[in-house]
């Protein structure tokens, strides 16, 4: 079919059917035609026709798609032909920098594929496809639009080198990626940082879209460099909070310069939210740098610079009102504790002030329970790991967690109880319905809640007694206010979940008889609630409370009834 497309008009009809057509039959036929066009001996000439004379961006996109599939074949085109395609595309985008962004990206992806697949190709004792970086530097000497194109070329190349093609031998991919890492990646990062320094040295014209686009593309380039799979681990992206960036030893000098971190903190404070978010994403990767890159004094100095940056952000929190910035900053805080020990954090001069600021930030975040639960996950991860580290801290410097952890726990408890009335009266989505998020947050809270447990226990006893009494009054036959009953049941559901959480947070090696007695006080109240609801059936039946009771019973069983217990507890004899 493709062979019948002799002129430009017929090719553009194919583009219309393929990219914006609504008729499924026509689209399927267009996809078949595309495959035939790629196999046609006239493919290159048709692509050139579309690029040079096409009247729509979709015509140029079709040409890029065909070229991408052509150069990705298992049986490659001759070296000379691939060099011609690469040079043609470079000249084409240089002569037409105002192409649609998706066309520029698609064409540059062709260059990236050619470069990767031909990385080890030699002609006249030279690696013929490794000159791309030198070619890109020519773009950087031109207009802002040309600079943007040059940066996109490097960014797409870095991504392509990192991308595993499962249709090809993995050993070959790793060999290419390793060679690229060792010969080019550091130079690309240095080049990107130097461009950012130039941008920051001049007054930023945030109204200039071209300049904004350049900064955005350079930040994306830095992020691609820092996200590179340096050791071939292909880390699972879902395990985000466990990530360590395996920066090569040869990059030490870049990371030891305080100016490197300062650059990205300054960019965060200088750029609008859509760009400052990218600066924070880069800082997340800097905070995740492997510990072994530094010796002890260097690591302490590097951590000190990170903490100073955190302090500056929290003292000037305006940018954190943007959801993207807020989320990345929460990730940044979690990565700090993932990569550094509590004993190292407390040695930083600014630690007392910073932990106070982080605690206030966390409390404010928890109080806005309807906002960004995915981001709160990272804050709870931070506090969970901080508190879990307390028994192992050897430093004499105060960690201050006994001051702030109970405040975090209190903020979580009170904010969840206060949310119930708002949810019921305004008919909002109930956080309790998202059990996956609830369970995840409770499992994080269980560690934090056992720090200064007396305070948490006293708060829960007070709230449980108060809400249980109110519930009993509302169950009286003369009380017919169903909204108030629903609110009270929601609060009791949260309280039962929270009691199960703190009981489940008991650790054998740190628990005392006093703590076990507190667990007994709390557990007793849940069992009394179960009894109350049993006597009031069917009126007292409430699915949310019943699910919370099941959670509590599971936590109680694992803590006090399981056959793997290491020491006898008095709680088991209370019932």
C-alpha cells in the first residue's frame, strides 16, 4: 500500500489518519501503510520529502517515526548511510529551530539511537558516532533556540544510553552504557552545570519563554545525568525511598565543590515553580549520593551544606506552596535520613534549628490532611527512620526527637479526628476508604508513636474515653441525629486504628512493664467498645469501625498472643 503513496498529498493523508484520525479502520490501514513504507526502498526519499515539503507537523513526525524504526533494525544500515542521516537531521533542526517541540524531540531521538547503536563503530581508526558532543557544542554557540536544541540532543542521548532494549543482548547494552559513562557523561554534566551558572549570573527574564525553555532543558539534562544507571543495577523505581545514587569516583571533585550544591539551591530560590521543581529533583539525587564517595570529614562537610540548604528553604517557605515543589522537598528530606545516620545528622551545627523547622513543617503538613498524602509518606518515612535510629546513636549531642516525635504523633492523631466532621458534612472522599494509604501511614507512625510513649498513651486514653462517651449518648433512643452518629463512628474508627498502631509498635528489646501496662489500658478500651457494639447490634453495626477492630486485633495478636514472643507480658493476663 505504501508504494502507492507517490506524492506529498497522499503521504499527508496517511499522516492525518495515523495521528489525528478518529476512524479506527483508517488508522489500522495507516499503520499497515507505515510498516510497508519503512520496508520500501524509497523510504529515505519519502522521509526527506515529508521533512522538506510537508505542510504539517504530523508529516515531519511521520518522517521521524520512519527514520527511528529504520535505524533501529537488527540488521543495521551501512555506516555511511547512518552518518548521512545523522548529519542531515542535525542540519535540518539547526536550520529550523522553531519546529514543533514534539517533532524536534522525535528527530533528536533518531540521532540518539544512531549514536548508541553505532557507539563502537570505527572508521579510519576513529569512533565515527562519538563526535556528537563536539557537534552539539556548535549549537551552544548560536541563538537561544539553537542552545535548546543542543541541550535536548545531549539529554535524549543520555536517556537513550540508559534505556535497556530487551530485543538486544543486555551485555551489549551494558558495554555501551559503561563506555558512555566513562568517556562522556561527566563532561556532559560539567557542561550542563556551566550553562546553569551562566544563566544564574545574568538577570533572569522570566517572561522570556525561550530562556525559560533553555533552563528547563538544562535542568532535565542534569537530572538525566544523575539518574543514570551507573552500575547496571536497573533499580526498581517503585523503591524510590531506598535509592542510592552510585556516583563514579571520578566525579568526586564536582561533588566536593560547595558551589555545586549552592548552584541548585540558588536556582530553586530564583526560578518559577515549574522550573524550581526540577532544581529540587536534582537536589534529591545529590542527597542520595553514595556515602563511600567521600571520606568522613568530606561527608560531614557535604551533609552540612545539604542541611544549610534545607534550613534556607524552610526559612523561606513560599515556594513550598506549589504541589510539585512540596512533593520534591518531602522526597529530599526522606533521602537525607536514608543516606545519613542520625549520629551524623546531630553533629551538624544547624541540626537543632533544622529539626525544629522540619517538625513544624511536618505538623503543618499533617494538619492539612486533604493535601498530598503521597508526599506525607516521605515525611513519615523520615520520622520513622529517625526514631528507629535513636537506640543506636552514640553521639552525646542531643537528637531532640523526644521533644518533637510526640508532637508529630499528636498532630497526626488530632488532624485525622478533626477530618471526620469535614468529610461527613461536606461529603468529601473519606481517607478511611483508602485503606492502602491508611495502613501505610499507620505502619510508619507506629515507630514514631513509641517515642515518649507516655504522652501518646495519655492523649489516646483521653480522646478514646471522650469519644466513646459521646457515642454512647448518641445511641440513646431519644437521639436521632444520624450525622453526629456518623461523625462519632468515624472518629472511633480512627482511634481504634491508632490504638492498634501504637500497640503494634511495641519492640521487645526496648519495651518496659510500664509500656505494657499502657498498652493494656488502651487495648482494654477497644475490647469495651467491641462489647458495646455487640450489645447494640444491629443499630451499632459500622463497617469502618469493624475494619479498624480487625486491624487492632491483628496488631494485638502479633504483639501479645503470637508464639514467637521473646518475653512474657502482663497484658496477656488482663483478659
